[in-house]
């Protein structure tokens, strides 16, 4: 009642100021209205008390303004009322009358002012209550209900202060300057853009957008079980957040010495990190040795910085004034990533001073002085530049991998160094047999770069397990539960093994439930789409651990941030070629000691790490068998012949290949027409060597000129060069992926794998190279883009060797004949049991399960791209053909007897019957003639004898 009396007093005062001191309050009707409004005010205050428990908003029960229609109605009632004149007389003073509408306005204004003051008092009381609770109950354990009440009061207070802040802010304030002498304060520069996120800490409330974002983030991090349940695993309690904080603080303390200005570019940070690499302390000594010795063998551990720093040291020493610095890598991924890193450190754009060159992609320019490339690209440069006159230094990196092109480069650059005394040759690797390389390069100097940036602890098992995949999974969870924070890298053999391990890990995680923190599984292999491969490089969320399942591509080519633990089962898939059968086999084999060291070094690239080996290193071979001793040598022989090396059998190989493999390569090149009878390269061979593809594939391209379908053939060649990564078959959508793939085969008849690849590319081209179309048809867009780049380069090489670009898309027979022109040795015919048998070799082969011909009505004759041995001898990329084409295209290779079994059995039987009938008739005529002659001679003799007796 006191509050209503105050309101009445304020109403009196305002009315007296506007009208007169003798103004009288309205009688019974106005009193009723006043009582009514008193009740409304009391209800309004009660509503405030009731609504104080709501979490978001506060409602004030304020009466609405009276409309004009109601006001006129009330005035009309006053006029009709006989007492109205008395009211007007009482309220009139100085020709001014205060109507009921104006009185209502005064009451509303007074009420709003009062409620605003009351709101401020209640907010202050709420703030005081919160401060008292903090002071009284700080450090004491509260019940769950008390905690909820306190949080509610605090959130309500922040919301009220936020609304007050928003009402007071007007206009826009120009932010302060962020430039200083010497550097730019990037943190201050972007503070305005990040203000809406930092305001949460300053006491402001949360907007609706921010509240929605927090809600969505909480849904993404949903966890099961009670909220107050602690994470306990097998009796051990882990607090991963605290450990993560310690790791981050130690990293900040380590880099605080060389951080300098808080806002530095990426290039500046990269240049500062160079000083902390182990090779930095040996820079001057290394440059002196390179100046004194023409050939130098450098041995440095993984992470020492030899690949990125040595070319920069040589550039700083002035070697680029005499020519470029070339550095070879065994894999194209490594060449691209290292070139990007060095360009970042130098502070230039990739492709200018620093560039790379890989097959079907050249990212260099006239300004390039440091060039990273695959060893195969340097081998092709030797075709056009035998003495490598544009280079001053050649670095052959990762020499221990002993790829096919690396072994050939060893012999060629060894001869080039004898002709060019100013050329410097550096053989570099993390692990290799230094003495063997030194002896091969005429007792070259060996230089060892000791130390690794971070230490690596190596653990191993004395005896290997029968099921090493199960051991890998148990080791992952052992690390997850007992080791500090850090991601895990697991080396596996292939895609199938990675998918099995991923399924098993997810099953174990579901079994553990809330007993273990989250594990994020990231697979990476060649057939995986690019967007899924990119997840490997994303950091794991706080409180979780990332487990990377990778093939041996992560051994030297990739550096993944955050890897602290490596699990090495000790196996990999090695590709070997059988020259007798012409078949490649991809079999699981033990790794070498050199590969084991490389894998262990992956855990020490960005910090101290551990390597868990599921084997004993003592049982391994020192190095992997060189690829030149287990590969198809047809391209090697053709390249050496084009370089003018006639005596290939006595070539100076570091490890000579088998003679049978060389002889088989000579036979194949002679059959393709690349070599003549004397073993010299022909004009067809000179055209074939221009294409950086397999000799059979290059002969197919050259042979397309005859059948007027070169445009279609280079498309097929580009798709075949991509490999088996065109179609993507996700594990949970295999049926949909198979149906989408078979849509490219369906026609009046099954067109085969080669024509299907042609249709895939043409359909993609018709959609303007759409990525969405690739996604809908389960096709990898990255592989298609690479196929387009390969096709563009093949098109340029066609123009170079003078082959006209012709098209004949509807003549499938012409396209198949062009394919057969290069792959006629790879022909097979159907057997009675459904398998196939090679025409020239007594070998049984089968259609690959990934082929569109698998499961369809079998074709009698097939031509295939390659043979692969997995569980069976499979033909990959097969297409139907006619047997008479073999004699038409390769009469020097096939004879009529090789295909005569292809005639129908009825015709064979009829011909056999005809031949036997002819033999029978001949025999009868001969016997009849003999009988007749015998009879004649016998009768003549009897007649002569009778005549003599009569005489």
C-alpha cells in the first residue's frame, strides 16, 4: 500500500504543475480507475517476482495506451452523463480542461519512471546478493540445487547488465591504431573482428546467434553417462585437459626465446626455426666439403633438415650463379611438399625462385634456381640435356629407397661428373650403406650429420605375434590409456587392412563407452578422396587423441603435426615383376632396417616421441631389394637406347638386374617395333620414348594415328595412367557405388573397361568438369583432374611428334584395334571352366572383380592392360576383341595356328568329317586300282600258262 500511496502523490504533483493548485481529483469513477490500476500495479510487481525464475527475459505488466476510438467513446459518455458538466467545471481552470485521456498519460509516465527506478534497485540488490554468496560460500562444497540457483542468479544479472549496456551504446567508435615501429601488432589489428567472441569474458551476455552456436557445438560433443561421473579406466584416473595444458606451456616456453614480435609472418617464423635444426651447426663445414669434393655422400637422421636446408645453403653460397640446384625425390608427393616448405622459408612464391617438376606437372619458371623433382623427371631431362649444363649442383635425396630411376641416375650422373668437373654431386639419405655408395662413386667422401631434433624412444617385442593386426589395436588402447597426450601413427600394408583396423577400433570404442576419452580415427591411402585425406592434418580436439592409419606413404613423404607415437608392425606391400610370365605381384613382405629407422623417425619430427615395434630389428635385412631387380625393364632399356647406350647388358648398374628380365624387355620392344633386329632404336621407338608412360601404352598412342581415333586414345591413356583410383567404393555404400559404375558399361552390349573409362571422362567433360557430378557417381574428382592434366600434356606431345588429332567416337572397333596395337601381347581366350588362358603363354588368368566384365556373360577373347597377382592371377582393365585382329595387327607375333581353335566346333567337326571322307575315298580308289591291276596281271599270267600247255 505504501507503493500505491507514493504513486498517488507523484500523480498529484505532476497534475498540479501542469494545471493549477486548486485542481481536484476525479470522483467515484476516477477512484474506481485508480483502485483498478493499483490492483494492476500490484499484479505487475507480483509478475516481476514470479518471472524472476525465468532464465531469459523479464516481462513488466504495463497497461497499453488507450486507443482514439475508446477515448472518443469515453468523451461521448461524459457528454451524455449529467454529472459530466460538473466534472469539467471542477477540472477547468484558466480555460484549460484536463481530460481523462491526459490523466491516463500522466499515470503511465509516472508508472514507467517508477518501474525503471525499481528495476535498478532490484538489479543492485541481485548484484549484492551474488557478491554476498561468493564471499560467504567461497571454497565450500555446495549442493547441486544451490549451484543451480547461483548460476541462475549470475546469468540473470549478466543478461540485465547486457540490456543496460546495449541501451547506452550509440554510434561507432574508431578502433585504435595497430602499427608500431618495426612490426605490426596483428593481435590488436584483428581484435575488432574477434570482439564478439572476446566479449563473453568481459561480462557481456551472449547473443542469440552465439547461444545457438554453443548449443550446436555441445550437440557435436555429446557424451553419454552422468554429468558428474569421472573418467576412470581400469582403476586409473586421467585428466587429459591438464596434460594438454602442460604440453602447450612447455612448447610456448621453448619458442618464447625466438618469438620476438607477437605478430610475425609465416615466412619469418620458418626462417627462425631453421636455426634450431641439427644441420644448422654444420653449415660452414658442409659448404667447405662441397667446395673441395665433387661427389659427397651425406648421411643424416630423419628430421635433421638436410632436404630443405642444403639447397638453401648452396644458394646463399652463390652456387645458383653458375646454374640451378636440382634435388630429386623418390615420390611426387614429397617433391611437392618439400618445394612448398622451402619456398615458404625463402619467402617467395612457389614456382618462381623455388619450384618443382613431377610427371605431367611442371611448377617452375625462368626464375627458378632451386628445383625439386622426381628422379624420373631428371632422367627425362638427360634425354634433351645429356651433360646437364643448366645445373650446378645435383642432389639425389632418399637414395636408400633405390627406386628404378634412382639406380639408373647413379650410373648416368657418375659419367656426367667425369665430363663436367664443375658439377657438384650430393648423395643424401637418412639411412643407407655409406661404404657401398662411396665405393661406387670412386671412394667419395662420407659426411655424417649427427643428432635428431627431438629424441625417440624405441620399444620392441622379442617374438612377433601371429595376428599382428590385433596386437596393433591393443597397443593403440595401451598408449591411449597410459601415455601422455599426443597423436598415434600406425603403419599398415594397404586399404583393406586399414579398413579392418578402423572397424575394429570403432567397435572397441563403443564397448568402452564413457570409460575412455575419445579417439579420432583418420585413415590415409592413395585411393582415399582428397577431402578425407585432409582430415589427417587437422588437429585433434582438446581431450581427444588422433590415430592415423597409413600405408608406407607416410614413411618419407608426409609430416603430420602432433605425432608422438608410432606403431610399426614391420610389414609393407612390395611390387615385384616376373619376367617369365609378365605378371606383377603385390605381396606383403617384411620391411628393411632402413625403413624401420625411417618409420621410427616419424615420431620425433615435432617433439619427443616413442616407437612401438612389434618385431625385432635384428631379424630384418639391411636394405630393401632394389626395384631394378624386381621390375619390368622395358622402359629402362628404351630410355638407355634413346640415350645412345648400346651395350645395355654391360651397363654400370650398382646392383645389376637379372639377365632374363633384360632379355624379356628386348623381346617385348622388338615385338612392339621400338627396336630392330640389331637391337637399335627405330623411328617408332623414337616417337614412343617421347611419352613418359609405359612402352605398351605409348605404342597404343602412336598406333592410334592409323585408325583415326587419337583423341579417344589419349583420353583412355590418361585415365589408365591415373591408376585404380578413379572409382570410389565406400564401405557403407558399396551397392550404390557398383550400380553407378555399371551405368557406364550398359549399352547394347558390355563395352569393356577401356570404353567405360572413355565414357566417364566424356560425361565429366559434358558437365563442365563438375565436382558434384563426381560425388553423385562415386568418382574421385582429384583423380579426374589429374587425368585431365595428363591428357593435356599427352595432347601437346602428340603435336610435338607430328600426329594429327583425329576423332572417331562411335567406331568402337577402331578404338579397340588401336588398344590392341599396343597391348597385343596381353591377349587371352576363354576356357571351358570360365577362366581364361593367355594365347602365347601357358598361364590361366581371371577377370578382376573390379572390372565391368566380372560376372557378366563371358567374352571369348579379351585384351587386358596388366596382370596382377593377389589371391589369383587377375586381368585388370579388360576389353572384348576379335581373334582375327591379332593376325591383322601383329602378324609377326601371332600365327594362324594360335587362333584356329577360335572357330566354332560344328565347322571344325564338319571339316574334320570332310577331310576323313576324302581320305576314305582316296584309300578306296587306291585299293580298287591295286585290286584291278592285280586281277589283270593274274588273269594274264593264267592265259599265258594255258597257251603254253596247249602247245
